[in-house]
C-alpha cells in the first residue's frame, strides 16, 4: 500500500516534469511561429493565400502539445472522473449532435440567414457555420450530461 502511494506520487512528478518540458517546447515554437514569416511552400493556389511557415509550425506544435497534455491529463484522472467524462461524451455529445444537426437542417430548409452581413455568404461559410453549430451543440450537451452525472451521484 505504501509503495503504491510512493509510485503514484513519483508518476505524478514525472507527468509534471514532462508537461513542464512540453510547455517550454511550446514557448520555443511560439517564438519560431512569430519570427518565421516566409510563405508555406507547396500551398495550392485554390486555397487562397498561403500562411507563413511559422504559423504552420506553431499550429502543428500546438496540436502535438494538446494531444500529449490530454494523454497525461487522462492518465491522472481517477476511475470515477473517467466514467463521468465517457458517459457525458456518449450521451451528451450524441444528443447534442442530434439537436445541433436538426437545427442546421431546419435552418437550411427554412432558408434562414444566420451569417452576419460582414461575412461572405458562400457555401464554404455556411458549411463552416454548420460544423461550428453542431460542435457547439455537442459541447453544450456534454457539459449538461457531465453535470448531471455528478449531481446524480452526490
């Protein structure tokens, strides 16, 4: 029992050291991202103006940082918290997906103009709005289900 506590404490210290190292790496990528202004090579012209290579490096580094941070965060959770997140994502996320998808379909069929006047009213902008609306609905459903899970088990 005592060795288990020491082992868990040592694992937490290793996770914190790894996260600190990742944070330093992300700070270095931020410096590179701000300073590298050359355009990204091999960018298709159909996609518009190419972002700077620094932005691409920063976005890739941020994606790796978030994935690793999530991995270490998940490993640090206890079983109850993991179950709460899994249950909330399954039920809340799926019900949010259904509600958000239905809202997007209804808005499309009713020909409702949901985009602000400043944005171009293109098919791509409408698709992006639909994806964002469904994702937001999933996140709201997840949050409600997660709170409900903990309230039910208090």
